[in-house]
């Protein structure tokens, strides 16, 4: 069946070390030649360009730039201070602070790797100094950092919305409750481990007189998601315009309010953002070429028929969807793991009555888990480097955090209103 041939060939090329863009393009060309079709190869080039020429794609590099600005502008440290004031007194308090800090930073940056780096550099030394094992501290940062792609504004949700022609506003709203549930699950693990292992039994709760000055200092950063998301939800500006607002707001907060960023650093930040954005856009273009071939060959229809042969149940389809995405996330980087299956799964999901917004959230949450699943997890590498631990040790420490995340994933998969309740309420 063509579906398995395409993905088998792609994985074989990618796993031998060929860069993802070339692996995607090579798969497209080889499948065309192997099928003996008379599709002009120029069409691969044209669909590549067509996949990234939409003006709405400008939002992607802008949001990446905004995340870089706040990430280097002192926002991460202030988010940790706020989280410590609110949650540091709980059992496993430093672990809870790490999760809360990643949630808060993710709501500003929309990036998992940025959240893991910004919060991890502050929290890993503090956790190990308190007696937490270094592998566990790294594992917690790796898993909690991924909250940055679930809680809005989320760059992967933005990409899925553009690729799948799904409302970005609805996708952002759908991530609020699941993001909080993932955070709560990780916090409960932290509280259990802190008390059971005796690493961090908790302490005295600070008074509001101590907390309020910290909240006041964090208000400029905390207002950023309110301005961005409020503008999108109210219709004041589009997601692309919101990205431009995010850059300006992030620049003002980092340069004028916190004053932890100098003009000398701006060119380097723009260059880093450009490189990251270029990689993302190249992958989107190459995926568009493969999606064109997949659509012409009616692979989504074939996939739907295969799933229906196994079972006509929506619940079985959702189970197979999660399993396949979790496996895919082990081998692929986040962007292709999200947008490569989208042309296949969106028509199939519609055939089973699954809302495209719900599907996008499920795919994003699987992507988040894939970010700290060995061997190619982005936040996993960041956390391992910060804590200076090996992959074997950090992978073993991940077990309870991974199990809780998978449990929450299945909750939001099968209890649809957890993700779509707010969306339907605000429509």
C-alpha cells in the first residue's frame, strides 16, 4: 500500500542521516519515479514554493523572533521568581516551581526549547543544590519545557493552522485547559517525589505582602500573552498582525522595562531567529511537495479505508492516531512530525467525525511528548546539556513524567470538551 511505501521510504532516508528537507524531496521524487507516473518534476518545485508563499506564514518567523527577545531579556528569571513565590512552599516545591515557570514562560514565548533553556538554566542548579538527583532535574525540565507548545500562543499550533486551514484562534483557545492539565499532572509527580524521597518536603507559605512586589515586577511580561491573545480573540488583529505586535512588545519589555538586552545583541538575535525560521520554512515547503503527491494518489482515502477495515469506531481511530504519532515523534523532529501527517489525518479524522481543532490539539500534544522522547527530543538535549547528564540516566528518570503525560493525553483525546469546551463557549 502506497501509504506504507511513502513513510517507510522517508524514514529509511531520514534515519541514515539525510537532512529532513532532502529526505522529504527525495521521497517525493523517488515515489513518482517508482510509480511510473508522468507527473512533471517541475511540479515538485512549484508546490514547494507554493507551500510557503502565503503571507500568513510571516507570522512564524515573527513569533520565533518574539520568543528569542523575551527569552534573552530577563523574562525567564522573573517567571521563576513568581512561580517560587506562589508554589515554592509546597512539597516538591522546586519541582513545582519548574513546571509553573515553564507554563508561564511558554505563555510568553510559544517555544518548548526556549522554555526549557530559560527555566532550566535557573532551576537545575537550584534543584541539585537542594538534593534533587541531577538526572531527575534534567528530566523534569525536558518534560515541563514542552508545555510551551501546548499553552497558547503555540508556534506548532500556528503551523498546523496554516497548513491544515484551521482557525488559529480556535487552536489557541483549545490549548488552554489541556496545557493546565499537563502542568497539573507534572506538579503532582513533583509533590509525590519531593515528599516520598525527602528531597523537598516544603516550607512556610509566604505572605501576600512578599508576593505582590514579585507579581508587580512580572506584570509587563505577563501582559504580553494577554495583549496578543486578547487581540486575536477579540478580532482586533489577525494572528500575523499579532506576531508583529509580539515582536514590538517583546522588544520594549526586554529593552526598556527590564533593560537586560542591549542593542549590540539585537543583530545576533535576529540572525538566530532567521536561521530557525529558515529551517522551519524549508521543511514546510518540502512537506507541501510530498503532500501534493499524497493528495494526487488519494492516500488519505486509502488510509481511511484501512482504518475502517480495522474498526469503524471513532475511539479506535483516536487510539491508532495517538499510537502512530507517539511512534512518529520518536524518529522525527517536531515540525515534520506535525505537518507531514496533517494531509493524511485531517480527511481521515473528518470521516470519523473528529473536529479538526481537536485533531490539531491531539497532534500538538503528541509532538510535545515527542520533544522529550529519546533519541531526537529537542528539550531532552537542552536539559541534558544544562544538567550535564547522559541520555540513559535522564531517560530512566523520565518514566513517571512520561506516564502521567500519556495519561493526560488520553484524557484530552477521549473527553472532547476538555479541549473544545472553551472553543465552543467563545465562538
